[in-house]
C-alpha cells in the first residue's frame, strides 16, 4: 500500500485513497503507522553521500512532491460551503500536468543514489515519515502545503526545480555538498604574485 504513496512518479493509487477515505485523524494515523512499520522493517543503512547542486535541486523537488502527496491524503476542508478544488484534486492536476517532469525527476534521484550509494527506498521512506509526523504535529502543515501546491500549479515544468530549492527550506534529508573555496594562488593561474614595496621618494638637499 505504501508503495503507492512512495511511487517515484508521484501518483496516488485510487484504491489507497478509497481505503483511507475516513476522517482526517484516522488518515493521519493510517499513513503514519504504515510508514513507521516499513521504516522499522528496513535495514539500517549508512546515509548516502552529499548531493551535488544539481542532485540537490532534484531532491528538493522530490521532497516537495512528497509533501503534496501527504497533504492530498490527509488535508481536507471542514467548511461544507467550500466548493473550491480540494488539495487532492489539485494534486492530481499537478501530477497530470507535470507527469514527464515527475518521471525525469525520479530518474535524477535514482542516479544520485546509484552514484553516491545509499538506498533510495529507505531515503524516501524517511522523507514520507517526516511528513507523516509533521501533518499531525504542525497545525499549519495543510495551509503551507496548499499554498506551495497552488504556486507549483502556476509554473512550467522547467521552473519547478528552482522553485522547490527556495520553497523547501528545511530539508533535513537533503545534505548538500559544501562549496569548495578556491585558494588565492589558483585564482591567479597557480602563481603567487609578489609585489615589491615602492621606495620612499627622496627629497633633494640643497647645499
């Protein structure tokens, strides 16, 4: 069941939605409990190496999509007069609109773990678990996820990586590689410039 939630392409199974279509509290518990059960059953693996700048952009996008996914399963309006599209409906629109981008992103994230080591499934489970806990503990989770989803729906696919990099400000599972400082001597072609001190000017003495 959780494999539908963690589908790299971002789709939510209609069967899963139907089975979790209860009150918000029940859905919170169901999603979080399943995530925790899989996490506890997973082998303890070392974290993968840090993400390069391009890999980090892809990872930020992936965690943002996971946030949308959890919100779609757990957040619903309590106002019976609210006729606006639900987060679930808007999320499904997002998946339809950006399907090719989601597939491309999934491959980019896989490539990172193939290069750097670690386990993609364990990483995605940790990300989902963090969101599963946040949706229960953070009173503003649904509102923030909804606002980000609305913004993402306005963007073109090629703009999503940049947006996610600024929107996902607390990605604890995206460890970006530190930028390397360039030594001063390398900036000047490997040669250190030595400057002679100018001699002080002498004043002619009149005898």
